[in-house]
C-alpha cells in the first residue's frame, strides 16, 4: 500500500486533485468527512460533545449545530482542547480503520487540510500540496462559498504559510490556472510516479541502475534529504542511533548524481536486519546481492546493509552501517571536510566531471571505481584535517 498525504490551503482546490486521483483508482480518505461522521446524530462522539458543552450545541432536529459549537469550543484554549480530545482520537481511529481496509496494492490518498499544522508529513510515502495564488483563492471563496472577502483572507492567514507547505511538499501542484493544466499534471503524476512507487514498495523492487551523469549542485537537495530523513525517523524511531545526509549532495557547490545518499547508524548489523522490513514498508526496499553485504570503501569491502528509495521521482541510496566498522565515521567525515575546504571540494568536482564524461552511458560502479584512488588519498587529507581541527561526528 502506498500512503499519500494530500493537503493545501483553503480555496486551493484540493478536491479537484482528489477527484482526479479517485478517477484513476486511488482510495480517498477525506479527513473533513470523517470529522463530520464521528459526531453525527446518534454517535457517541456527539453524545460526549453534549456532555461537555451542553444541549445548546444541538439544532432542533438533534444534530450538531456547528456554529453554536464553535462559539463555545473556541471561546478559550481549555474548551478547544476539550473538543479536540473528543474528536481527534475518533478521527484517528476511523482513519486507521479505513487504511486497514484498503487492498494491499492500493494507493491511499489521505485528504487532510491540517497535515502541515499537525506535523504529519513524515507518516506518508509522499506528500502532495495543492496551491493557488492567494488572490485566486479569495475569489473562489467569495464566489463559490459566499464568504466575505475579509473572512476569506482571515481564513487563509490562519493556516500554514506557503513556505511551511513547501517544506513538506514532495509534489507541488499549482491549481491557480486552467483546471485542465493541473489535471494533466495529476495524470502524469499517477502514471509515472504513484503507480510505480506503489509497486516498488509492495514488491520490494529496487530502482534500475542509474547512469553516472552528474548534475550541478541543487540548493534544494538538503531540504529534500530532510524530508526523507524525517520519514526514516518516523518509521524506525529509537531503534537507530542516528540518521544523516551524506555524500556529494550534502556538500554545497559540489556537482553530483541526482541521488540522495543517506546513512543510518545502528548498534549492529543484526539491528540493521531487524529494521529491514520496516524500512522497506516505509518506501526503502532492501537490496539483495553485493549491495546488501559489502561496500567499496578505503579499508576494504566492509559489511553494511543497503536500501534503495522506492520513489521513482526521488532516487535515494540508504546505507545502514554500524560502529563495528569505521566506515560510518568516514561517511560523515568526508563531506564535512569538503564543506570546510572549498579548494578540495573544487578539486573533487573536477575529478567527478572528468570521469562522468568518460563513463557517460556506462556503469555507475565503473565510475565509482575510477574515483577511488583520488578518494583514498583524500581520506588521508581529511583525517589530517579532523585531527587538526578536533572534528568529531
């Protein structure tokens, strides 16, 4: 199952995207609908609200009078917490129930307005954010929903900012123009990313080999890595000692293959094996064969475990190492040294560009092998720098 979080500010048009995904076969779980369902007439949720806030929150037919409830529940912080304590656990339980009912090969889209505010992004394989220019959103809210302009702007201002949404967005969908444009983007997203991503997770299928073509440094790489690392932390919790962004994409100004290298440090390789299924289910299928057991590093072929990112739109190499070998420390030292020494970074960049041209269209492993002599010598210079500066992981 692939879990996709769908969010966006009021008036951005999430429903347009959700409906299109449903047409493709996605299972839609609508948080707003569930929030209404758990307090319908006759439910224990509504009964508890009445016990907490009185019968004045009911209309003449015995259903919840939402404006009346809002007037009481949002009058002060304690009342708001009381309402949340009644509603949120029920919404969570019903959401989990619907998730469990979905087929093993389902793409489940959780349409949740407060995904950002609730800090929920790390719990999905992918987060889609639907956005539109604030003026477009104001026009939609006044025209389609009958809000006053002041109310529309206040609602928009009360939600998360564009910057906060961008921080969690794996996919940013601009729905401020013609509807057919965003629908076409959703069609492409479904076919090229969501469907293969689901299959990669379910079948534990690693991505195909990539060519050694390198790209100029992308300033968004650290932010992208941060989102992936947050998913890993959410999945494995305290079973690991640390997780880090390593490799060339962690060095500002250094060209690199557009693949995020990440490292998990675990107490032992037995512990690495213990989290293998968890990582695979979280979107990082474990690799088999030589990638799984060996790494090409300065002290020989040292044991580790290796997982690929299953998302075809964001390639990831996930190295799982333990303190049983020095490789975990070297993986942190090398980029730290390059970040501190611009001349060394530039020298490495020249080597990478030259060898990428040599191996264009060929094997990534051959490209890596040809770099190794330079890297081995560089490790000695990095160790000298660490000793001189007192660097530690």
